[in-house]
């Protein structure tokens, strides 16, 4: 490991420690005592707030309430972080208290004019698939906080233009096509629910925790699947795998052996949703089970055909 790489890694290592001694560095990086002393001196020159405690059990410490020297990134790592940040522009809201424009400005202030010009050129030729939404999700930060604290919530939710109240313990926030969703357990019914975050109009966090995050995540699919759920199996041509990888749902999996098969389940009342999803595979479908699902797809195709014949 080069010295620059070692110092960079050492900065991250010491960031999590309040105290350390020479032996810690010597063992972790397989270096001599003199090299460890030189590295500490180099870190101090870079601005790391290190102080030493003398005596029989002497050690080094990091001053509290002081920012450590910044981690050094390669220019390719900087570009990758920059474009990852730009994906936030498609969301009107985020779980974080930040403005993407201000974050962008701060980021560019850390770069040279040449690097900024390079990034602006890259923005012209690199295109990300972004679905712009203007729906505001006001309580993403509170939802995230309740998940991390493993607390339950009482939310007011707009459904069919009517405000309804639900006691929920959230365990996951997800984003799909520019829209935020929060998954949780509705505590009155102990059922898995997914809420569109922009439709949550009020949230009150409650301290009484029912489940741990790990428990909720591990049980989420089990809770979601009802006792009367229906298994399905759809064989597709291998070249249609990309359609599955582009979008599928937790209740589905792809098996790719001698045959390429989508297997999963749907609950009563979700037949139309699954039929609509499978219609996008078009002529790539080889077989569909059960027969009732196949019939529903046929009915929807006929209805669509009739519609276009009338217009």
C-alpha cells in the first residue's frame, strides 16, 4: 500500500476512535514504529487534530468537536459521487434536510475550474432515466426517524380523497419512478401496507415499539402473503429477462435453468395488477399458470383491442 493510500485509510480508521496508540497502527498496517510516527506527523500536517498523552501508558487522542481532515478521493470517485447526487434532482422531496441545488453548489466549490468544466461536459453526454414528479412528501424525514428509532406512528392518509387514520410501524422507504413509498405494518390488522408518502398529511410518532426493524424486514413477505394467495408460474423466452430485471416485485422471482420462469404469488384482488404487469412481456410469453390468470390476460387484451377499434 502506498503512503498516500495508507494515510487516506488511516484517516477513516481513526475517525471512529477517540484514542489510539502506536501499536494499533503498527499491527493494522504492518508498519514499523518509525513509520507509524512519520504517518502521525503527516496526518497532523494534513490538519487532523491529534494530541498526545505522555506517561507510562501514553497514547494519542483525537480532539472532540473538530472535523477531521477530509477523505481524499480520486477524480473518478468524485465524478461518480457527483452523478449519484444528481439523481436526487428527480425528487421533489428527500428524507434529508437539504437542497440539491445548494449541495451541487457546495460540491462544485471543492473542484477546480477545469474539473467543473469536465463535469458540465459529462452532463451533456451522460443521460440518466429520470421520472420527474412534483408531488411533495412532507414527512419523509419523520418516517425515516421512526424507522431508525423502531417507533410506531399514527398517520393521516388520503385515500380516495378521504382522510383516514392508521396506526403503523414503518420499516422501509423506497423510491420508484420518482415517487416515494413507505412500507409498514398496520397495527390494527397486523397487515403489510405500502403508503404513497405524498398522501400522508399528518404523522405523530409514538414511543411504543412493537417490532424490531430486522424482524419486520424478515417477516414482510410472509406478512404480505395471505393464506388464500394464488401461486403463478409464467415461462418466458430468455431474451425477456431484461424486462424482469428492469421492474419486478418482491412477490416474484426469476428461475433461469432449462427454462426461464417467473414464479410468484398474488393475493385475492390483485389479479388485474398481475395481469397488467405480465402483459408487458407480449410475445415473449410461452405459458401461463394458473388458467384463470391466463384468461384474465386474454380478457384485458380483448378489451384493449375493442377500445382501439372504437376510436
